[in-house]
């Protein structure tokens, strides 16, 4: 399907090659005559020269009907119309360029550009989707104002900015193409309003398909809280008279911050107690906030080029994490964010796909919307704030908004405001943007004659293209406890800036060190210490993150030794776990987190790093044995403990009740290990909300309940979002031996529509992330199954195929036989003439 004209040969783009455009576009007038198979797009670009050179416009898959310059059709010698470029050879200093093109949104299954989903038209232009709509300079440093006219019989016609007449929109804020959006369809809105601190009235609408309007309240509420929070915490107010959110069923990512018209994957908008879990509610709150916050960090101040993606994404994730901490409680939110970072970003950093927070080259930019750019990008900002202090941080951010409003910026612009505000040189700190890999910090303690010394040593492992690393600036928040667990030194931050350093203290006895409090840096701590110290921290540390971390390290240590040397689960550890589970002074949500054992993937990575080849089946069985040991230790206490977590009254998605349900679900899982599913069956049959029902469903699948899948389906087959959960849970909770078979059987159903990314991710992700022992089956059937589906999806939707291919990025951890089986599949993908997206991912994974 892709011919190899030189223009289409994948070419690597380099940060170092950045150059501004010779001719820019300051205003865009664009009108759409919508038709599924032949949409006509007429655009008029106001162009202005800013340097010597040709103007090269981007286009992809456009049927070009006409091109005129200042009203005159272009002569053949004044332009070249290529497959993906339109070049103007001697453009004047100022001119109007008009083009008319035709596109077919109904045939667009890549979900990039203008496409159709359930009869509605919608767009996704980030990163380079606008070129699939019309000829334009499709790059973020070209910022234009827009007038948009939409001609269609559909009742609701939306675009960016303010509406001037039906289907006629004007966006006064200059923006890059990637923030353009258009929506047209038979939609209904739930509406409200918000008055900004500047006194501006803003109409708020959440647009959904008819029938979904009773599931919009929470998203709307989250939007209002986000708007208030950004005013209060960052002094940022909204700047248009309307803010629209639209829910779309077919969407490659989570959501998109188009100016004034955010488009969302419907799973991150729609929620009711009967259909959405607490985790869904938390995600909706976070993502609504994230996209809203982009209005300032991303839209008003955007990125000069795609290498600067973390400028908007890292910062906006940092802001949405702060928001969620304020809404839900600092400790639990922070622990959850760190768990997510370790599960996705540390894994990425440890494998062939490792790249810096600011990459230096790419083939397909969509492959770099990664945990490293987003989540590590947010951690880097958190460290910056820790290093310079809250006051300089606030000043620096204020200066950033003041100085760069309306501009397309770089990481250098960003760091410069903090260098000024904090009067500090950030040259070494900047390595966090350019060096990939998770730094290791080794801690060793010495105590003698009243002197306590901590030796610190850092190293950054080699990553693809970066064999040697320099020492980083690592902020280490720490405190000291005495042997009884009383805090004798409150939290302070020391900076590790060299390969090795020491801290010394005069103390009568050896203290218990609490280090990396609040996870003050995204590093891996190597700290061999007595269990007694960890138990003291678990019981007494004042820092909730560090308390939880002590428990996690204890559990991981037990599991690693049980896997590698058949060690038993000792009573000391089980007692500590049981004590915390029953500690009424601790928040239920925290107790639930403390009961969660390290994941199978986490254990596989840690074993690999310890020089042990991980055996996925053994990891799976040992982890279940550990759960069983905890269940036996709590035994008869489980029913009462769970009863104490009841949440009487109407369902509330707020953190307090959600925390109780989370603990209750953890306890139910343990109870199921002892009663074969009796308690879970009662919960399943009586649950009045999806959180409890899903928890019970998973337990019943774990014990092989023969009826529950059919019962669930009978109740929910009409609901696409709930059915995604059904698909995923069945694969994730199948036994490792059955998992591929279950997944295969489910793909044969009429309602398995691989062109819907949510459904595809539910099923394939249910195997690759939900059931690692099933995915890594020794016969290679999991690898072959996933590859079959990636290759089926890739021709129509390369973005999602490429993203899902990351399932293979950990392949070097495993034994030679499994590696050979994965290599076979990677070779098969490489040989199948894959998309540029998938080709790049496969090439990087094969190179390892
Ligand atoms: N900017 C969006 C967000 O942060 C992500 C959109 C990315 N889309 C893509 N196709 N790469 O929420
Ligand atoms: Zn974002």
C-alpha cells in the first residue's frame, strides 16, 4: 500500500536541524462542505514572508482541485505539487494562497485528521493530522488565527473559538494547526456556566450522543473544579466565551486539548455509578483537568517543534497531578503516580525504547507520546520545584506566562525563567532532559563512635545511542528516625551532584534513615539494609510515601527470594502486612495500596536486573502463593474487616468512599482465595455500583466461576464501555494456560471490532499487560497472536498498532527460547511492509 517514492521513505527528523519557516501563515479561512466520501475543504491562507527560501506546505492523501495565489491559478513553473508537499518557488512577501481539496472522512480509519465515528464527524490533528485535511504549514511554530465555516445538515456544528453564526466560528487566539478541531453530528449537550476571576462568563457544554446525557455530570463538575483551581493556584483564567467538550467513541488516545473544543475518548467522559468504576471517575477528573490546563500550558504557550513536546506535556501532567493531590489527598495520589511511573516509564527506560525526556530524533512523532515525555517529564518539573523551592518556582512560572504568552517555546526558554527567578545555573539540571535511563543511587550507612555517615553513589545506565552518562543533579529528601520510630530530624533536601558524596551526623546511636521521601527523584535506590529498619519505617515514618515504600521493598524482597531460592514467607513480614491492613489509624486507600504486592512485570524486571532470568509462570504462581499466605494470616478477620469498609448511602465517587471500596476489593480478593468465591458471588449479585461489581467479577473469574461471564454479558451487552471491561477482564483473569485461547475466542465475536481502539486495547492489552504469564507462554502462542493482530490493525490504524507493539519491549529479559520466539515475530513484522509508525518501533526493538 505504500510505494517507495523518495518522499515516502521514512526519514529521521533531528532536533539539531530545526529552522524557522521562510514564509509563515498568520490567518486561515477555511470552509467545509461535509460529506462522508467527498468533503470539500476550501482554505485561504494569509501568508507572510519572514526570510529567504521556498514555502513548503504539508498535505497527505488530499485530492487537490485548485491552487491560486492572490486569486490567480498558479503556473506550473511557480509551484511543485508533490504527493505530500506543495512547494511555492518564488512566493511574494505577502499574499493569499487559496486551495480547494477533497477528502473522504468515512474512509479514514487511522483516526487522524477528519474522520467519522458513529455517524459524527470529528478531528484529531496532533501531532500531524491537519495535513490530512488541507494544505498548510503543519508545524507548531506556525501560529494563525482561524475563521471556520461548516456546511452540513447535521444539527450540531462545532469548531474552535467563539461561534458567530450557526456553523461559523472565529478563534481570535493564534494557534498551531495541531490545536484545530471540528465536530459535526447529532449530539446533545449538558450545559453549565462559569464566571472567571476576570468576570468573563463562559458557557460550558459536554456534548455526547443522545442516550449518554445522563453520564456527563461528573465530567462537567470536574471541568468547573479545574477552572477554579487553575485560577487559584496558577492565576490562569479561561479566555473564550465557550468551552466545549465532545465525547467520541473511536479515539486513539485519551483526549485532546484543541482550543475551546476538547475532544475526548468517551471512556474519559461518560460515567454513572452503575457503569463506571472509581478508577474511571478518577481518570475522568484527571484528564478533564489535564486538557483544560493545556489552555495555558500548551495552547497560549506552545512548543516550537515536536522535540519540545515535554514542555507542554510534562508540565501539564505535573499540574494535573497537583490538582488530583488537592482533590483526593496528597499521599495516596503520590503513591499511585509513582506506581504508574515505575510500571510504565521505568520499564520503558530499561529497554530498547528508552529515550530522553526531550528526544533528539524521531521518524514518527506519534511514537513519542510516551511515559518518558509525559510522566518522567512531570517528575523533572517536580524536582525543579524541589531544588529551587516553592517561592522561586512560583516566580519562575509567573515569569514564564508573562514572557512567553503567545509564543512557541523551547525547554531553554522554560529553564531560563527559573535560572532568573532562583538565580541559579541549571546547566547540570538540564541533563534530565537529554540523558535517558533511570539513575541508580546506591546508599551505604556507617556508624561508629557517635558518627553516622551516609555514602551516596550515583550512576546512569547506558541506553540506546547513549553509552556514557554524566552525573545528574538528584534531590534527595530525607529524614531520620530513632530506633523506636520517633522522628529526630524532619525532612530536608540534599543534592547529589557528583558520582559520589557523603553526609555525616553526630548521633548517639545509629538512626533509621528515611530517604527519597515523597519520591523526590525518579531514581532506583539500591540500599541493602536490615529488615528491622524497614519495619520501623513501615510502622512509624512520618512520610506516607516512604512508609508505603518500606512495605513495598519488604514484599518485593520476599517475593524475589521465594522465586529465586524457594524461600518461605516469614511470619515477621506477614505480621507487618496484617497489622497495616487492620490499622484503623491509616486511611483505607493507603491500606489498600499497602496490601498490593509488586506486579508480575515489576518482579520480572527486578529479577532481570539481579541477574536472574525471569520465569513468567513461576512469578505468577509465587505471587499467588504470597497472596494466599497473606489471606491465611488474616483469615477469619477478613469478613469483619471488609464489613467495616461498607459505604452505606448513595454511591459517591469521592476519595473517601473510593478508598473504602479499594480496601474492600483487596480484602475480597484475599477472601476469595479461602472461600472459593462465595463472598465474591454475594457481592456480585448485590452490588449497586460498577466498582464493587468489577471487583467481584474479577474474583469470580479467578476461581473459574462457570456462569459469571454470561451473566455479565446478559446485563451489559448493550453498553460498549462496560463491555470493554468484560473483554479485558476475561483475558486478564484467565489462567496463563488458557489466556491466549480465551483471547482468540473473544476475537471471533461479532462485537469484537478491532477498528475501535478501546475494544482493541481491551482485548490485546488484557493479554499483554493484564496477563503476563499468558502473553509470555513458552510455546510462543501469545507472541504470535499479538503479532497477528498488530499486523491486521496496522494498515488502517498505524498509531494504535505501533503503541500496542510496546508489549514486546521487555523481550531481552527472558530466556533464549523466548527471545528467539519474539525475534521471529519482530522479524515477521519488519518483513510485512509495516507503516512508518510500526516500522520505527520494530526497528528500535530489534536493534536491542
Ligand atoms: N495532547 C494530547 C494530550 O496530552 C495527546 C494527543 C496525542 N495524540 C496523538 N495522536 N499523538 O492529552
Ligand atoms: Zn497533554
